[in-house]
C-alpha cells in the first residue's frame, strides 16, 4: 500500500514537471478570459477573483517554464518578471527602462 502511494506521488510529480507549465499557462489564460467575460456579461464583482486566479496561474506557469528550461517562454513573461523592483520603490517616474523601452522612446508629459 505504501509503495503504491509513493509510486503514484512520484508519477504525479514527474507529470507535473513535464506538463505543469503548459497546463498552468493554458488553464490560467482560460480562467482569466472566462472571468473577464463573466465580468463583462454579468457585471458581477466575483468574476474579478477568476481573473486574479487566472493571472496568478498564468504567471506560475511561466515561472515553472523558466525554472525548467532556464529561459522565459515569451517576451510578455520576461517583461512581467524582469521588473527593476528597486526602481519601483523609488518611484516609477525615475525608472530608466521598463521592459526594454528607453526613456527617450516614451512620451513626456508637459506639466
């Protein structure tokens, strides 16, 4: 009995390691889209929870992919995780680069 439980757990861990990234990314994207559609159709605030859970699952799937392969799956994921956190604490207006966009490429406001 113990060996079958350990074998099943090992099989589940191997399956998650192989298919976990795509399952989390795809499931998270579908969950976020379903939550956004539910919010647009029913205007129920509970749909925001689906959007938040879907986004968290999508991010977790990209982290899983990056841990497994050593590279980000998409430029959007790299941009989402490659944020200069120290610059955020100092204020977003002082950030030199956000996702590869230099200051001179952004429009400056005339205050």
